């Protein structure tokens, strides 16, 4: 099982952590939401919670709770700019369908 970050995502996370003055990486998870059933949760992490699975990528930690891992296994976290929009993208091989706006997905 593995979760990774692209160099672009790692640079963005590192920059944000430097501005905050603390942090070890990001916490990635899923929640029930949206028209397709599930949505991603992403937040900056200062410490690991008990039970978190910790993946190292690009020198940073990606923390995932055990319940979310089956939905996220193999996911690559990217950070991209497309026109006027920029943000994190989730390249998740488990996704079978997603809503038209791209905010929720189904496995």
C-alpha cells in the first residue's frame, strides 16, 4: 500500500509548512459527501494521530487513517495550475466514477 506526492505537490506543502513555521506533512482521508458518494479531505498535519499510517514521499509525510486507506491506496497527490485555477489533484487509481464538477468520487 502506498500514497505518494509529486514534486510540485511537495514543493507547495513545504512552502506552506515554512510559512506556518511548523508541520510534518499532510493528512489525507475520505468522507461521505457529494453526488458521487465520497470526497477527499486534505489538511496540513503537525503530528501523527494514533493509528495513522505514515507514508514518506518527497521528504514529507502523508498521514492516512486506516479506514480511508482502502479508498486511497495507490493515490498520487499532485499540485497543478490550469489557467486561473490551481490546487491539489488526486490521481487515484481506485476511482470508478466521479461527479461532473470533480468534487466527489465513487470506488
